[in-house]
């Protein structure tokens, strides 16, 4: 039989002013199992904690109840104290008579009665606590980074700097992400390649960073410290070890295709590197369009390669590796504006997006840095930029503001003027959101120094007349409707989650919001963590971010990951579910509801029948102790330590124990 | 044989007789029996909805009840404005129980809920099908360059109408293509023609309809195809005035899609009442289709 | 001219009135101006459609109801189908017209409300529209007796206008119906 | 009238025992419990009739707990968790909603007043809302009066 001690705290007058603490202590003496009660001014103070330890010895107490503040404040304190008193730290319960009693009630008598009930609940529960041991698991000292954009690259460099090994898995043939497509970047206008390329090279040369490009994560199992990850390395048909990137092959390949990297404004070959500074500088063969693969013709690349690097027989390869932590850096994609009939359903060639414009600005891009009309290649002199396309549009787009399109539009208007001072730039905006360091100043410069014309209003219609685009907008500031005939329209389309975001989230057991953006553990205080311990977020996969924000979160995520890896072993909370295999019927209803995939089936030999049968098995390191399985299990085979059925039923009964009295 | 209730609306009995005539002829040919709703009343059009919301719902509802009392499950309304008002009334009553109660109080009858409201275009595209139309056609439109003009009320609001696209509708264009004509892509298919301002704010009609005629001409149209008597009247009746104000000749016949369909099905201009148009289409049609 | 903004309570009441009539919430509008950008008749309006919602939001009810905008609006719904907040502005225009008529602040120079009245008068009488009487009455009432007269001969010739009104029997029923609507609404 | 307090407890006060309902509330520790803490931190006042039982997640709250509470004579039960889509365990509260949708029907079926069972979604940031929820729930349960469903049954049977 448990011997319970109850310690009622005054918290100065925070509790004692409203709750008669002495009365509470007195009445608690009569609760089942309670052998000692007292009240004290400040339980969490050193003398208060000493008091507990002393009384445990003096009265042979085996369980402790502290009636004081919220467990979120001091549960940990008193667990440690309980442990120091020589008891199992889980032989302790807290009765919250401050936040949920003395602070919210005025009537002293009512508050005291309620406090008594609260202590009664805790006493009823603590007697049935199981001794729990914190367990430790070893840590695999490697980090997986999914996505090789600027966020993945920065994270890899930071993790490597801390001395840990990392692997970048990038879906495309080269790392670099969106940033590699740009010419210059706001607000400082440094050339994107100049600041990105050195980082890409650093990644390539680091001994601690392994690059799996043209690869994808296929399956993730395990848990923090011990993730097991299956990675598909798609067949490049080019041997990475032999190729030295001389380019002979793609110069000679006869197949010309639109280049995705160039937003279809330029061409690539069937064997190609997406852009000249690609890392690794090894081409891939586009199997869908290669003549040899499809018709067994051609085969030129193999013939001309001086290093015999071409291997048409290469197959996809799936490898499995172990990691201690995972950083998700999969970035974003662009909203498809072709849903807007009023903007021509994507039919007008000269209605382009910000990314098209970036490629045109780029001097190594498809137009050699000239701003042209895609319809006829003629120089575009009058350019209309439209902001917020697909953003801030609850009706048909995304409800949120994409955060950086105001800035990249300003940048593009500026660069247009720099490329061609004769050109005219018109920007339709609703609000200018330029809250970063030097951002407002930048936008001002674009208007003042570069003479871009800003018009406040959303555009309602774009249509074609005599080969020119007619843009029908409005300037609400002057109260006039405005029609502009333009050579080129550039839509600042919303940044949105990638189409496969949900698949990845499910693989990693991380939540996502209604916009399919990955959700951080806490928006302010844990912005790069997820609720799945060991999985971190960086960059635009979490919300639209510009490069400064992306790099900052990359460094933050790598600090968090390295922090985990710096431990030899990690503790796990023992308040988790456990299965009684005697009772388990093997229905696996529990498996269906577990949000963490912590339940697997296991074959056992039945004790009675000696037959083999299936039962549920819980992986302690994956279980987060939510208790969903517990509720789902009909035979009652699962229980949750710290919140067992017996404890909760006991609590309920304690609340009504004296009910018979009045009859 | 398909049997539907017919709600002609005020215009088809007056300014748009030829729409009435051609629609009825085409239906007969395609095996659709039209039964005019006995004692139907005006739908209230825009004067009702800018005066009293309840009235603007009650008037169409009255007609829906009359149609349902005929024991038919579909009512067809060729005027886009009537079609729009009937559909809106049906939906609003279905979604708003308070309104429904009020309407029933006014009408002294339970409101109709089952009957489906369709526009003739919908009947041709969805019920008859372009394939059948194509098979039955006896004349090809021989590359006649047609700008299809839908107006605003036929496809808006999409949540209520639920037919074709609100910005770039295609049903008439598909019909034209199926009949061998050239359906011109252009951007003013659903721009407003001035609609109900024909008599009150005629200047607005001159301006808006003028833009539409101009855009159609620029797109290379030889004629404009319409599916609404208000559109037709604004573009046809006011065309001379627009020409004068703009100092530009359009000479664009404004045809109902039922007329063009009738011609393709082998009917004559006289049968279809084409002489009633202000901008005379006979020269164009004689030249292009060799019809009389 | 300086305007003082109406009190919070007043504004809320006005917004509720509009919502009551047409089910639309003016507070949703964030003044992006897309409605005004696409409206085909802004050139003839004194204020942009988006300015009308702004007046309504600020409780500047007179400014909204006395504007020519609400009478010039052609109910084409271009604004409604494109609004990023899903606001059916055409319906709000209706609501403002209804409120203005109720309050009796219809500007004299506006012909559209005259037209509405005569139109409804016609269907009250005949159950259906009589175009000829509509045209003549409107011309008289708006002081433009000879407007469109030149079109009459050709319209008669082409059978576009009938001299005799088309009459449907339930003309009486429409009268009865309109009376009931009036009674219900005055409650 | 029935009073849910023990004799010993009632001795405490001089006030006459008045009709008072007692309600058990099952709160998930991440959201609603933290929301209730916040209500305390900001000194929001609400009636004392609700006694909180802390759970890891609303999904842990087995409908049987509610059943037991009512059977044992508590006058009302409240289950509260994170808002849909914000569950700490990503989807626990969806299970909760599903479980209790069925359970509510069952209560109705056997004739327990629907006023006795409540669900709410209160986030860690919604201290005010927690206070409001308690006020509302207490009011509604009070309208149903003391829970005599099971005690009557017992009397009927013996
Ligand atoms: C038009 C435009 C102009 C811009 N201009 C500027 C500017 O001037 N200054 C500025 O600061 N910011 C600018 N930005 C913002 C900038 O693009 C982003 O801040 C940055 O690209 C975010 O980097 P990221 O690594 O998070 O995402 P990304 O760049 O999208 O990189 C993600 C990478 O992950 C890979 N990936 C995705 N899914 C998977 C998967 N499942 N498995 C493996 N790999 C995957 C992708 O292939 C990609 O390489 C601009 C954005 C746009 C759209
Ligand atoms: C009115 C207002 C409301 C806000 N509301 C929100 C909100 O709702 N949500 C939100 O996310 N953000 C909010 N913020 C922003 C928030 O305050 C900041 O993000 C945050 O405080 C920044 O934290 P910090 O540690 O960088 O700086 P600080 O909070 O300023 O802390 C800096 C500390 O350094 C100490 N210090 C300074 N110099 C020295 C020195 N030389 N030696 C030793 N110590 C030094 C200071 O005493 C201080 O304690 C708000 C800001 C304001 C002004
Ligand atoms: S234990 Fe909690 S209630 Fe007691 S003194 Fe410390 S903070 Fe206050
Ligand atoms: S495959 Fe061969 S030819 Fe092509 S780049 Fe590599 S080494 Fe050069
Ligand atoms: S074999 Fe394929 S990739 Fe190689 S050169 Fe020919 S078409 Fe190009
Ligand atoms: S950042 Fe600017 S352009 Fe982009 S959605 Fe926000 S307000 Fe619109
Ligand atoms: S739900 Fe219960 S009985 Fe079914 S498999 Fe899980 S633990 Fe076993
Ligand atoms: S307690 Fe929650 S996390 Fe643990 S096994 Fe059960 S359902 Fe999964
Ligand atoms: S389009 Fe909609 S949100 Fe924008 S100003 Fe007009 S009514 Fe307001
Ligand atoms: S409905 Fe009225 S306000 Fe809206 S676009 Fe048409 S005319 Fe303009």
C-alpha cells in the first residue's frame, strides 16, 4: 500500500489568499492512503524541497503530491526532488490549485472546496503510479538533408563545420534550387551565381558532405537518433566517377528539347546539365526523349565520350542509410496562374511569371540577358508587373501573402531599367510589403531613381489586341481605371508548397497546414523544429522565405540537428503506451490511429494454446504517448503509463466517492 | 422525344420574335417538344432585383411553380436574363429557409424545388449533343468567321449557373466548329453590352456595345453569334448609332445561335425569320452558305 | 471636404442591413480595386465601385447612396466573378439601390430608377412587359420625348414592337403578389 | 436537493448547501490545459464547478471515461482539446471528434440529457475562451439540474 504525503503550497499569498490551505491539508489527511499532510509557504524553494525529502524519511512516504502551481511550471522540479528523496521520479503528482483554482475564483469557500477536489484527484492517481525508468537510445551521428537549394546547401555546410557527416538528397541533376536561376538578388543586387557557386563548390569538395543528386527519399522509418532512410538513386546513364564534365556529349546530341531550368524559354539536349555551373558537373540522359533508349538509334554520346562514361544499361538503385537527424529543405514551387480566365488562362505567350523574367535577366540565360517578348523574340520595351497573383486570394488562390514578391518585383523593375534605360516599368500592387533590412529603401529607390511607375490596384483583365497585351487595371489612389498596352506582362505568382509535399510529410510524420506548408513545432519559439523529434525544417518549404531568411533558418536547423548529435545517447519519455499481449486480439485498430507509426505487428506464441498469433507491438522510441491507440483498443489491451485506465477511473471515482453520504 | 416547359419571357414575344421562331423550329427538328408555360409572368429582370430582393425572387418562383405544375422536370429559358433570374431564384430559395418562407407566404404555395432550369444552349450541348447536331446538319457553315458573344448573364455567377466558363466560354464556339464554321478566339465574349440600359442609359449601350463590335471586327468576324435577346438588340438595333458615333462601319449581322443552327439543319432564311434583323444578314449568308 | 467617420455602432448596423438584404459582408473587402479595374462602366460613374464599398465600410452611407455609381452599375457581375475575397459586389450595389429607394434618396437626374419604376408598373398592370408603353412613358418621365422615335418605324416594320400589349391572364396575380411583397417588407 | 459534496466538506461552510453541479473536464495537456493555465495567469474569473483531469491528448479520452463520470453521478462532462488541425500529435483530435460523435448519439439514445456532455476546442493561447467555455457549460448543465439518471435507475431496480 502506497504511503502518500501531501504538501500544500501557499505561494506567498497567491494561493493562500483565496484557498484555505490549512483546511485543505487537514481534509486531505482523510483521503485513502494519505499518511502525512502539511502546508508550506514556498514549496519550490530550497527549504520547501528539503521539507519533502525530510518528511519522506520521517514518515516512510512512498508517493508525493504537491498541491501548488501548474505542472507546466514545476512538475520537473518536484520530479527531481522526489528522485532525490530516493523515490522513483514518477511517484509524484502535482495538484494545480493556483492557475486553475486560486487565481480564477474569488469565493474563498468555493475555492477551498475545489482545491480539496483537485488534491483528491492527485492523491487518487499517485497511489497507482507505476515506477517508470527513463530509457536512453544511441545516436547515429549523421544528418540527412532533403533538398539541395540554398537552404539545404547552407545547412550542409553548417553541419559539416560542426564535424558531422551529412548527405544531401536532391531530386534534380544539380543542387542549387531556385536561386541558381536568378541573375541578381535583392536588396543588395549581388549576382546570384557569385554568391551561390562558391557554396555549391564547397559542398562538392567537403569530405563530410555526400551528394546524392538525381535522387529521392523513398521511405523513412525509425526515430530520432536512428532514422533508417531508403534513397532511390535514379539512373543517370552516366557514370559519375568517370565523367569529367567535358561537354562533348551534349554538344553532339541531336535532340533539342525545351529546357525546364530556362522555363522553356531556351533549349537543352537529351543529354544535358541543367545549367553551366551545375554541381556535380555531370550530365544526365533524359530517358523519355533519348533516341537510343527509345529507338535504339543514335548512340552518339557513348561514341564520343572520351572517358567511356556513358552507360545505357545503368539502372535505378535503392540504398538504405542511417541518420540521427533529418533536415527538410525542399523549397517551393510557383502558383499556376492559368486558372485565371481573366489573365488569359495561361494562353498568352507574353504573359509570363517572375521566374521567366529571372531567366531572361540572366546573362547566361536563354536570351543572353535580353528582355524579350516570348511570342516573337523582339525586345520588350513596355513591361507591366502584376503583384499578388494567386496570393491574398481566398476565392481562387492562396489566402496568404507570399512575402517576397513585392521585393522581387521591385528588383525586376530595377533590373529592367538597368538592362534598357528606355524601357518602361509599370507595377500594379495592393500593398508594398518590404519589411526587411534596407528593403523599404530599395523599393523607394526603384520608384524614385529608376522611375518605375507604381499603380495601386489589382489588374482585372489582360487580353490581346493586335498582338499587344492590353492590361486593364485600376489606380485606386487616383480613383481611375487604367488601361496599358504592354509588350510583356510579368506576374508575381504566389510561392506555394510543392505538389508532393504531403507525401513527404506523411513519410516523415510531420504535420502540414491547410496550404500544404510544413508546420513548425511552435511559430515563435520552435520555428525550425517539428513535433517529430529529430526532424527539422528550413527554407521555403515551411513558408515563403527570401534568401536571408532561408539562410538564417538553415543555420538554425543545423544547430538544432548538431545539438542532438552532440549527445552520445538521447533520453526518451517513459510515459508511453504498452500492450498486454495476453489480451491483444491482433486487430491492429491501434495501428490505424497512431499518428507516429509507432505500432507494428509482431508474431508471438500464445501462452495457452501454444499457437502462433499476431499482436501489436509498440516501438518505445516512436511512441509519443498520445493515447489514441489506448482509446481505439476495444479489448483494452493497451495502457498508457502516466495516464493509465486504472488511474483515470480512480480519479473519476474519487470525485464522487462520498456521494452516498447524503442518502 | 424530350418534353420541356418553355418560358419565352417578354422579349421572345416582342423584340426577339425571330429567336422564338428559330428556337421552336430547331427544337422540332431535333425532337424536343416545347410546351409554353400557361399564364407565365415577367421574371422581373433587373428592375425587380434593384428594387426589392423578395420581389426579384418571388416572380421567377411563380413561374417555376407554374412549370412544375405542368408535370415536367425541365424548363428552358432562352433569354439569358430570365435564365439567370430563374436559376438564382431557385438556388437562393433552396439555400435560405427564411427567404423560402417569405416567398411561400407571398405566393401562397410551396415553392418549386425540383424543376431544372436550362438555357437552350445547354439543351443543345448537353441533351442533344454536338455529335447528333453534326450528323443532322445538311449545310456546312463553310468557314464562316463567327465571333460568339455570350454576354454577362449567361455564364455568371458560375456558382449558380454552373455551365460553361465565366471568362472564356466555349459552348457556342464548339457548336460553330461542329457545323463547319470558324470560331474566332477573342477576349470580349463576356464583356457587358449595357444590358438593361438600352432604353434608360442609351449612351452606355453605345459605348459598351461599340467596344464589343469593334473587338469582334478586329478579330476578323463576319458576324456575331448571340444567345440572348438583350445582347442581340443592343448590338443590332444600336449598331447604326454606334457606327455614326465612332465614325466606323461595322456592318456585322447579329445572329441568334438558333438561327445559324436552323440554317445548318436545312431551313431557309425566310422560315427562320431572318428578315427581322436590322443589320441585314442575307448578303453574307447568301454568299457564304448559298442559302436563300 | 472633411468627413467624420460614423460611429462603430452605426457602421455595424449599416453593414448588417446590407448583409440582411443581399447576404454579402462588406467588411471582407480589402480594397484591392480589382472590381473597379474590370467594371465596364466606371467611366460614367462618379466613384469607383471599390470606393462605394469603402464608403459603406466607413458608414458614409449618404455618400454611397447618393453616388451615381450605384445607378450606373449594369449588374454585369464582372466584379463579382473576379473578386479575390469572393464578394458579390453586384449584389451589394443592388442592396444600396434598395436602401436608397427605401430612404427616398434617389437622385433626380438618374434615369435608371425611373425606368425600373415604369417597368415594374407595366408588369403590375399586364403581368408581362409592354415595350411600347414603357418607351413612351419613360421618354415622357425623363423629359426626352423624342428619344429613339426614329427607331420606331423600323421596329414596327420588323415586328419588334407590338402595338397591343401582350396580356397574360395572371396580371391580377402579379398585382396581388406585389402588394404582398410590399406588405411583408414594410414590416 | 442533492449536493455533490461530502458531509465533511459541507461542514466547512456556513452557507446553506444550494443546488450545485459538479462537472469533470478532460483536457489535453498541450492546448486546453495550457489555455486554462493562461486563464489563471491572466486572472480570468469563472465558476468553480469544473474539476480538471489532465490527459496527454484529447484522443486519450475514452468515451468510457465520460460514461463512468455520468454513471458515478457527476452532473456534466466536458472534453476539450486542440483545434482541429492543430493537434500536437497531428491528428489526435480528429479521432476524438469521430469517437464522440458516435458516443453522443448513444447518450441520446439511452435518454441522458444532451446538456450534460460538451466538447470544445481551446488552444493554449485562448485563456479567455476557456473562461467563456466554462461559464457556458456550467450554465447549460445547471439548466439540466442534478444528474439523477443512474441513481433513479438504481432505486427503480431495488
Ligand atoms: C522570381 C523569384 C525571384 C526571387 N528573387 C530573390 C531575390 O532577389 N533575393 C532573395 O533573397 N530571394 C529571392 N527569391 C526567393 C528565393 O528563391 C528563395 O528564398 C530560395 O530559393 C529558397 O530556397 P530553398 O532552398 O528553401 O528552396 P528551393 O530553392 O526551392 O530549393 C529546394 C530544392 O529542393 C529540391 N527538392 C524539392 N523536393 C524534393 C524532394 N522531395 N526530394 C529531393 N529534393 C527535393 C528541389 O529540387 C530544389 O533544388 C526569389 C524567388 C522568386 C520566385
Ligand atoms: C510594442 C511591441 C510589441 C511587440 N509584439 C510582438 C508580438 O506580439 N509578437 C512578436 O513576435 N514580437 C513582438 N514584438 C517584437 C519583440 O519584442 C522582439 O522580437 C523581441 O523582443 C526581440 O528580442 P531580443 O532578445 O532580440 O531583444 P530584447 O527583447 O530587446 O532583449 C535584449 C536584452 O539585452 C539587454 N542588453 C542590451 N544591451 C546590453 C548590453 N550592452 N549589455 C548587457 N545587456 C544588454 C537588454 O537589457 C535586454 O534585456 C513586439 C515589439 C514591440 C516594440
Ligand atoms: S511551487 Fe508553484 S505555487 Fe508553490 S511557491 Fe513555487 S511557484 Fe508558487
Ligand atoms: S559523359 Fe563523357 S562526354 Fe559527356 S561530359 Fe561526361 S566525360 Fe564529357
Ligand atoms: S543517345 Fe540519346 S542522349 Fe545520347 S546523343 Fe543520342 S539522343 Fe542524345
Ligand atoms: S509580398 Fe507583396 S506581392 Fe507578394 S503577396 Fe505579399 S503583398 Fe502581394
Ligand atoms: S487495438 Fe488492441 S487488440 Fe487490437 S491490435 Fe491494438 S492492442 Fe491489440
Ligand atoms: S500512445 Fe499515441 S504515439 Fe504511442 S503508440 Fe499509441 S497512438 Fe501511437
Ligand atoms: S475586388 Fe472585392 S476585395 Fe477587391 S476592392 Fe472589389 S470588392 Fe473589394
Ligand atoms: S456589376 Fe456593376 S459594379 Fe460590377 S462590374 Fe458590372 S457594372 Fe461594374
